C-alpha cells in the first residue's frame, strides 16, 4: 500500500512543473492507458495442463518530458494483469506483474495530426504467484526490458490518443526459478500535454514606397510594360507611346523589250521581293508608273506605258496575293525619261516601270 502511494505521489509531483508553462506548449505531459496483456507461455502454446480464468486487462499511468518535438523520456507505473492455469502437478497458478517503468520515446509526425511512435525502456517489476489460492504465495522482483510502437492522433495540440503495442522480456522469478515469462500488450493511451502554443505576434505592416524599376515614371504596381527605356514617353500603364511615320521607297526599275508590255521572267524576282515587303507591312501601298522610249507615236507610247504598269500590278495581285486596293498603276508615256533622246541606250533605259512603296511604321516618342 505504501509503495503504491509513493508511486502516485511521484507522478503527480510533475504537475507544478507543467503549470509554469503558461503561454506556450509545455514539454511536460501526463496520461494513462488501458489494454489487453497476454503472458507467454500461455494456453495457446499448450504449455499448461488446464487454463484458468485470466484477468488480462492491463493499465498504466505515466508522465513524460519532451526534449523536442521528436524525442522524450517517460516515467510510469504499469499493471500487466494476471493469468491463471493449472500446471501438471495439478496446482493452480495465478500470476501477475506490475511495477515502475522508465523509457525513451520517439515521435515521427507523418501527416496532419497523425504521428508514429517508438519506445524502449525497462520495467522494475514485482512478479507474484497466488498459487493454490494464496496458500503457496510467493513473489520476486526484477528488471525487464521492453520495446513498443504506436500510432497517434492529436485531437488538439494538447490531447493525443495512441494505439500501442509493447513487448516485455524476461519477466522471470529467480528465487526458486519457477517462472520465465514474456508478455505482449495491446492498448489505447490518452495523454495531455500542458500549455498552449503562443499566438503569432501581429506585426504592423511597414509602409514601403512604390518602386519604379525601369525609371519610366510609372510605379511597378501600375506598370504593365516592364523594362521600358527611360527616355521613351509612356502612357498611364507604363507602355511606350508610338507615332506612325510614313516612308516612301523606290524599289527600282523593271525593263521591257521594245514595243512590249510582257514582263520578263528575270524581273519576277524583283516583283516577288516587292510583294514580300508588302506582306510584311500590311498597311503599305504601292504606286506603279509605266514609261516608254521616245520612238513612234506619243499616244501609242502612252497606252503602251499604261499596259506595262498594269502588267506588273496584275502580277502583284494575281500571283502574289496583294489586295487590289493597295496597288495603283498609271502610264506616263515618254514624259518622264531617265535619259533624254532616242539613242539605243536611252530607249532601253526608258522602256521601264517604276514602283514606289509607301509604308507606315511606328516610332517611339522620345522625351
């Protein structure tokens, strides 16, 4: 009786230490468990003559200290229940073990609120046998090692429920060498950890001046165009403001044979380049002008020059797919010679068409 009283006092003496952890989760915890214990040898192993009525219910109380969230130490008291059997000398055995325990425990959280545990330690046991209904009672003390494993669930940061298995070795009676036992325990264990997690400190937001990374005058929180050159004029979204600029290009002359409006095959390459440029600049237009050499009737030459210009325009539209509304053609006859006179050199140079492309492109406005 005195021994049990001392054990209870030892366990409850941990409570003042736990009460000091007022505003944070304490390393101290207490708990208790209830389960089923099965001594070996047992009836299943057919080592007894007759099995009696066992009292297999085991229980324990404990207190622990955590060095960190993963490792700690536990001190407790455990009663492993009792087992009955009639041995081959026809005598009733009523055997049980109980005592103080000290062990190390480890925890491994593996999911939200779930954790695995492992433990190892020793039990300072008292093994007793109420043989023949107490008429041949005897007992012995010893130290038995144990190991265990479990899985736990935290209902709250303080309250945890665990399913436990423990294996006890060498629960022996050495005085008369009558008992050599092991034990398997399965049970549930409820523990309470003192204190609570301190609430996170509320930090007042610090006002930070808006940043303008590309120095375009528009802060980053409103800037939709990053890395705008600092010398560009920008809109309210930080994007460059552009103006449209019109430019004209002379793409050169295409020559014709005397008295002909048929485009030579070698001229198609130049027309294709013109078409490619217009396809890349969809807002561009082209004005094609036809010319003739100063030979023969001026009215005929005017008509011939118009047919030459129209021939090139038709190739742009029908062969290269340039829209009709982007192409104009006009004949100028002999009125705009590149070489005056009617020499062979002048005639060859003046039998031509000229194309002028008007393109529109965007140009950034500079500050």
